[in-house]
């Protein structure tokens, strides 16, 4: 009986009700974590004289406006990618709204989990077919991982160990950050490689492999979820292996267009508050690489959306760009407001009405 059940993707994969994961009340934990850390940092680091030195000028306002524009560009690029991946079955306005929900789900989930589990529920609620919803969610994991896995080694070759620790000239000098980066890179390379192989090369082999390893006693409690993942590979593979080269290039292009502003946004905020920061290409390239590495290191955070960890990490990771503890806390707070808390509040406002509208 179990073998028959496991062998049928449509039978095993039944989207579960994830509405509980999208409750507005779930914003409380990440907000409290973030606010608690910010208050602690202000209490420990706040210097009235340093705060008074901030130049509240038109220049600062223009760079903050640039950061807002980059946040909008990022959101629109994600929406366009979703439209491409669904072959236009979802209208652009729907995609704009669903990106809010997807980001909300990521914001209230541990960073290491992300919003992918809830994304199945979101797309199914919009009446997308099972195969297409599965293909969209799994392929976004591959695209996002590919962007990070390809770009970070390139930055390391161009800039060196300085992308992992201020002032580091050798990998040994990166210390614990270098070790953690290596572990995180190997983990992402492993699971994204499994996803790529499972979607484009051997979905049935991956399904059988997952079935074998979860028959072991220690892993047996994960069997149902892992078998479901194997069936998802089969569904996604059937939908994606028939796509044209242009489809994949367009999807990856929008992935770059969505991810690049994520870090450029923070660069713009730092430039706004640190007017003495050089604007030459190499300085900005090194800053961009450092920001991307920082995001990568917190990619396996156990807290919702990395709340708390990012605020703590920010000051030390960018110490050679933002010298003041007070200033680093201000910059981190503005950045998180534009890229994180805005999705918490937007999701809390929009999701209840959307759930009622799409019920049934």
C-alpha cells in the first residue's frame, strides 16, 4: 500500500493548508527579535555626538530615495520572473501581490527554510496547476542558488579574502567567518546540485535515492516529506525539461535583476550616511561583494528572516566602511525597514483579504 502511494506524485503531493503559516500574528516574533537587538545595540553603542554628526542634507535624501527605487526594482523583477515562470498564467498585478506574500512567508520563516514551503500554498490558491506550481517553486530555488554560487567565487578571485572579513589578506585570516562561509557554500552547492539534477537530469533516480536513504531507521521520520520532495522533482522535471533556452535565460536574467538591487540598496544607504565613502568602482565593488557575502553567511540562520542575527553581524562585518557603532545601527535599521519590515507589514495588511477572496 505504501509503495503504491509513494509512486504516484499527484496522490502523494496534496498541498497542505499553509494558511496558519501566513497569519498576520506571525509578524510578532521577528519584529520583537529585530527591535530587541536594535534597542540593545543602541543602548550599548549609541553616542549622541556621533548621531549629531549625521549630515541630514539633500544628498542623504537623494541616496535614500535611490534605495527606495532599488527596493521597487527588486520587487518588480521578482514579479516579472514569476510571470515568466508561469507563462503569463498570472497577470502582472497578481505577481506583484504574490511576491509580497512570498516575501512575507520568508520573513516569518527561519532563513534556512525560507518561504518556499508556503509558496506551494500561495500558487495553488491562485489556481495554478500542480505541476506548474511545483516547477515554479523548485526552479526558483535553483535560480537563486545559482546566482549566489556563481558570483561569490568570481568576487573572491577578483577581490580576495577581504569579501569575508575586513582587512583579511589570506583565507586563514578570515577565521571563523571563512570556516562558516565554506560550510554554507558546500551546503548550498549540495542541495542546489541535488535540485538541479532532480529537475533536469534524473528525477526518478533522485526519487529512488531519497526513498532508499529515508528507509534507514534514523531518517525514517522524514520519509513522507522526502518522498513528497522526490515526487515534486518528477512533476517539476516534466514541466521544465520541455522549456526553451530563451525561457531559462529570461528567468535567470530576472533573477539577476532581482538579486542585484538587494545589495545595491544597502550600498545606497551606506553612501547616504557615510559621505566620505569613496564612490570609485573598486571600492563600491568590494562593498557590494562584502554585502553579498554577509547575506550568504546568514542564509542558514535559525531565526525568522535572520531577525536579530543580521543586526548583530552588521557592525563587525562592515567595520571598515561604517566606523561608528551608532551609525551602523542606524544604517542597519533603515536597511531592514526597506527590505524586511515593509514585507512584514504589507503581508499582514494584504493577506487576510486575499485569503477570504481566494477561499474555496
